[in-house]
C-alpha cells in the first residue's frame, strides 16, 4: 500500500543532457592533421607557411609536397628494409576537402617549380625537336618514293639494291626525343601508357578535379577500361602494349596527386572497374577537417622568401634526378639504419595485430596490409628531401617521422573506406545532422527540415522520415514529441551534447 509521502522521481527533460544516452555520431572525419614539421627543412617550413596563408589543413600541403617529391624521385630509388623487399618511392594520394577550401591554389603553388621547369625545357629544346621532326618527314617521303620505284622495277638486281637502300634508311630513322614533362591532368589509360613510354617510364597525374578518375575508369568507353597501367604503375610492374608493328614493354612508375571533394572518394567505391583488383588499396587517403566557417581571412600571404627557397630546392632535385636518371640502369637502393629498422619493425608488429578481425582495420584490411610498405616510401622521400643524395642509409629520424605520418594516414583511410560504404539514407541523415549543427538547433519540426531542404530531394516526406529514423537510432534526435499548441505539432528534440560539441569546436 502506497503512503502519502511516497517520493516522486522527476525525470529530466529532453533539453537536458541527463535525459540522453551518448550520441552515436557519424564519421565526421575527426582525423588528426598531419603536422608540417614532419617534413624536413624548407619543405616543412613551406608546407606550414602555405597552410597558414591559405587557412587550410597542413595535411593538404604536406601530402601535396610529398607528391612533388615522389614525381621527381620516381624510378631513381627504392627502399629495401631487408633482402628481397624493394619498395619504390612513388605514391598515389587523394586529398579530399569540400568546395572553397583553396585546394586548387595549394596544388598550383606546390607544382609551380615543375611547371616552370617544363616551360624552360620547352624553350631550350622545342626548335631542335621540331627540326628533327621535319627531317624525319623528309626521310620518310624519300623512303616512300624509293619503295614505289622498287615495286615497279623489273630488273631484279636493281630492285634488290633499292630494297637494301630502303632498309638502311629506315634503320637510320631512330626515335625523335620528346619534350620532357613531369605531369598531366586528365588522360585515358591508353594515352597514359603512351605518355609513360615517351617520358622514360615515369609520369605524374596532378588534378584538382575527380574527372581523371572517371576517365581512367572508362568514361569514354561505356565503363569498360583496362587500368593495368594504373595497377602496375605503383611499383614498376611489367606492362606490354602492342602498337602497330612493334611491341612496347614498360615498367611504369606513376605518381598521382588528386585534390578533390569527398564525394569523389565515395564514388570510387561505387565504380566496378576499381573494385576487387587492389586499385582502392593503392591510394593514401587524406580527409582533413575543413576550416570553412572558422577562417579569419587576415593571414599574411605566403612569404616570397620561403616560396623561392622551396622553388630552388625543387629545381635542384629535378636537375639532379634528371641528370642521373639517364645514367641509371637500375634504381639506387636505400637501406635502413639499425635504429630505423627497429622502429619500422615495431610499427609493422602493431599494424599486424590491428589486421585481426576485431582490429581497427576491419573495413580496409587490404589497404592496411600495404601501409608498412607505404611507410618505407614516405621514409625514402623524407630522406631524399634532406638532400641526402649520396647517403643511402635512411636515418631513425626520417623513419620516425614517416611512421607518424603513416599512423595519421591510417585514421584517414578508415574514414575514407567508411565513406565509400555510405548508403543514401545515411547520407541524408548526415545532411540533416549538419543542418542541426550549423544552425544550433535544440529542437525542430518536420516542416522546418522540409523548408530547409526544399531545394533537395531530401525534402520529400518518405525520404525525410527514413533519415530522421537514422538520427533517432543514433541518439542524435528524439522520437517526435507532441507539443500542446493551438495547432497540433510534433517536435524533434536534439541531444544537447551535439550542439555543445559544435560550439566548443577548437580552431
């Protein structure tokens, strides 16, 4: 029997944190930035200054600079931690940020020395190459005339003489050199193969758009594409191409640096041509936290002194590698110092444990299985960036910094592969979640959302309901609550900790 003084427990309202379980937030790419100081000397100084001047994450500048170093050193060096393991120093990287994050500006500034070098080479060699082309056309015309004459010649001895003369002239034609180029922007697999052959086995693809992935994935061939050059280009694998009357055999070393929007990474996971063959596992993914909405727009421009020092350093390396590449039949081998090897082995052991079914790499085991090799590549690039061009031993400092970069990249890869697996309803729920945070909504009605999303298909009731259900299951919003107003209204309350997290976001 209840007594009159029975205590009444008053539950907290939905506007109080105590009424909620912890929200299960979406993968908002809360990944760590990659500090610029992990790059040696002027490269670290340049990346930090560029990131500050453009108010972008340092990861954008760091990985783009590593891409430039990869472009220059590809095919010249490999890293060998032990007998039988030879890791090239070229990398594929995709850096994803939303629009208006100065991606194009950062990419253009980083590649400017290579662009200028190509222009200088064109000015020096263009006339000579055009002259050789002209001479070849003349010789080919002479050969055609001789061939026509030989075909009509009835005297067997004279015909034999003409045939021999034709063969001798054809043997002397030789190959005409092409203007040296480091990179392209948009190219088909077939054209890429030809370009790599022309440029002696190494080429880079730089782009601030995702269109090149569409092109490589078969945009102009109804989704059917032979991406063998992309698969083999990560490590100089054998590629053989039959062209007219001759066969071309390549060992391509590609560098890929793409600064794109996050949606491009998601679409990669939907393209059949990239699935099941290791393409997705060959990229280093970077999904930095965008600074949009938190920029001050009062940063000083990039120091001309720092930019010039970076430019000079890149040109120095370009000239060194361009001169020595032609003399190298095989790449030079970089080895690890004893301490560097110990660091790398410890990192390798850590990664191996995380590859277990209950480890953090459950969504990207194939990628994580390659990260130790990628770490060697990064260590090699850091070593070469220190201007250790004669020293073939990678230091413990370079390896330590490479491991720090690789550890952060592992977080980004988990986020990237998570993004590739997002379904439409989850995407819709994330859009509403962003709207809640950006507008500091403590509560809202379905009509509020429909009005906010009226220019999107998300504004349709059935699709909206599915998205709101996902938010409810994640403890981000409450079930609809009837509000006693003159006109019956259902209101969704927002978990207060969601708004609190947005207000306290540091920058």
